[in-house]
C-alpha cells in the first residue's frame, strides 16, 4: 500500500527537487521514536519492520533529493513548517543537530517572532545551559509567559520550564512575579502558570513552591495547592516532612508547617555545598591560579556533574564572572556523570577558564570564591607574585 502511494506521488512530483525535500521532511518528522539519524550511513540501523512502510517512503523520497547538504536542507524545511509538526521537528533537530549548529539561526528568527512551535522545539532540544540557543530561548520564554494568551496550562510549559531549567535568577524571579500578580488579579492565569511548571525536573521548582505553600485553595479533590507545594519541596529537597497522599488535612498541616520551617532556614534550595581547598596560596601569574574544590551532595537526589560544574561562576574580588563558553560542552567532559546522594566529588577549577578581564588580574592579594544559583563556596585569599619580582 505504501509503495503504491509513493508511486502516485512520484508520478505527480516527477523531478521537482524542492517538493521531494518537503515530502522527505514530512515523512521523517512523522516517524515514531526512537529513530536513527538522517545520514545515509546509518540506513542499516533502520528497522523497516518496526517503522513500517514509512521508512522506505522516507528513503525513497530522500534519494530523489540530489544534494550533498540534504541534512541541513531537511532541518531547514522542518523548521519552516514546524507549526504543523512541532514534536516531529523537535525530534529531528535533537537527533541530527543537538548543538543547534545548523538550526540556531533559523530558530532564533522564529523565537524573536514569538512562534510557540519554536519555543516547544527549544524546550525539547536544549539540554545544557551553555547551548548557543539558550539566551534566545530564555528571552522568548519570558515574553511568552508574560504575554501569551493560552487556553491550557501545557501550552505554557515550554516557556516556564525553560526558565526554571536554564534561566538566571532574575528570570525565575520574573516568572514568580508573574504568578504573584496573576494570583491577585487573574486566578485562571495564576493557576495555568503554576500548573505549567511544577513538574520541571530541577530543584529550582522550589522557588515556585515558596509562593504556593500558603495557598489553601483546592488543586484537586481533597488536595490543596499548599499540599502540592509541600510535596514539591519534600521531593526536591530530599527532606521527609512526613507528607503522604492518604492523610487527613490535620496530618498534612503538620507536614506543611515543617516544610515552611525548612524553607525559612534554607533560602537556597539546592542541597549541596561547594568547598574550596587552600593548600596552595601563591601563584606566579593569574593564568596559573588553579584550586581544588569539593562538591558535597547533601540531598537525596543525584546531581548532574557537568551541568553543575559548568554552571558555576567565579567571584573574583567580590565581582562575579561567568565561565568562558569555549570551556564548556559535553564533548570536552572527562569527569563523572553524576554525584550520588550523600557523597562528595573532588575536582579542580582554573581561573583561566572564566571571563575575568585582564585588568583585574593584578600582582597583589585577591579573594576568590565560586557560586551558582543555589550555593556559594567559602572565600579564599590568593597571592599573585611574579617570579621576577
């Protein structure tokens, strides 16, 4: 049947390269997952039995596209028509252009235009804060969360989860501020905003829980918003407040009270510490400043080591400097993938990997510390003393 359909298409399209490219793109985006990448070298990995006639239809269409850049062209066409199949386009980019080398310029244009499908694709494909598309995606996410008129909470999820996963502190504060404002003036929007992001897999969801924990309205039958907020804090902090689903209201109130006490004592929600070790104090030049550090996981959840390590900023003489993007990327990672609960990981950091201006790297004593959105290390004093002094 599939071959008969292809024969009909072929008789109509003939040698029209542009149409064949669009047909191949549509066929690929519609395939189920997991699926191999587009490149012809991986054709042997395709399981025609599992994928059905769609595999042959795709490859027969792709064979009609006589171009050395068919992958780039297919991605461009997928983005052009992403409104029709945003999920399929997201999968296509995630498999074939995970670092957005090809797709970033095209997606930026759609993000700037407020295209919701581009936001969905960014949410689906961005896996690291240092992704080249992240700044544009966060900017678009802020605008969408603030201005978009949607009917369902899940329509806001790409925007709100992007902010929680990869935004700066100011972006999260902006999101929570939107919820606070909506809570006073537009209860339906307030509900959609918090429902859209409470399942984000990041401890930063505790910022949202702080707002919700005083709300006694029902989220669902016999389950209040404050109960849901307490469950979030309990889950993400790794601290057992005693909250369970089948409890009386009085029993849940006890757990909520414990959660509020914990929140008051823990203004930063990540249950880990960053410790600098000061065995070496004197360095002959700023470029050689290298310090051993320990990351201690005090919680009950695994920490993603590369994300945590690359997300840390250096505090040099009291001023914060970000990590140089040239020194990030999973292809450069040679450390552990995770830091297990109640364990520690010792590693090191080099000042040369941060965007610290040369004019502040003077030959004198300096203070240095590390921080991210949730934790700040102890502060050390180091001395830069050139050898020829």
